[in-house]
């Protein structure tokens, strides 16, 4: 099983940007933690601050991966183009966020991508990624056995 983890804008700044909200781990440290955590699930990682690059990666994902976990960052709240790419990619996508977006600024409470994702996990810090991958892997395994 191969899952792609996509991180959007400013997530390359983890560890420096608002550690009181996002924690002190860098994106590289989080990716390493995820790789170490999952022994039976192959995870690959992609980060971009550019909407079009994320869209292109989602378009390609269905040819190489069984599922995607995405933290679209601020694009979550207004990128209908990423929403449409999630919907069109043809594989299950789980949305994750490090912080509890429902408990933050009003504009962060709306996700335009969640309705085309199989589920959303927020507020568990970097463990949100683990929960997102576990849920996605469980879904894919169950679907394969049906």
C-alpha cells in the first residue's frame, strides 16, 4: 500500500512558525516520524507553497498511490481548484490539520475540500497525520477485502 502525504503552503515553516499552535517539530522531523511509525504502509511526501503544483500532484496521484492524506494549509479555506483536483484524482483522500481549525479564527472554520474527502482529522498535533494515514489504510484494506 502506497500513500502520498501532501502538505500545502507554509508547512515547510513548521518548527519556526507559531510553535504554540503547530508545535516545534519541523516538516522533515514529522515526515521521519511518519516513516518510522508505519512499517507496512509506504508513505511518500510532497510539500509546495504553490497551488498549481499541489493540483498537478493530485492529478498524478491516482497513477501511483492508493490514497492521499492532505494538509492543504490555508488553501483549505478557499481553493476550489484543489477541491476539484481532490474530487477528480480518483482515489480516497483524507484531510488533516495539526491545529483544531474549528477553535481558531473564523476563516479557518470552513474547509472547501472536506466534502470531497473521505474524512477530516484536526487538532491532534502532528499525530493528526498518523490518524489520517491509519484511517485511510483501514479504509483501503477493507475496500480490498470487499
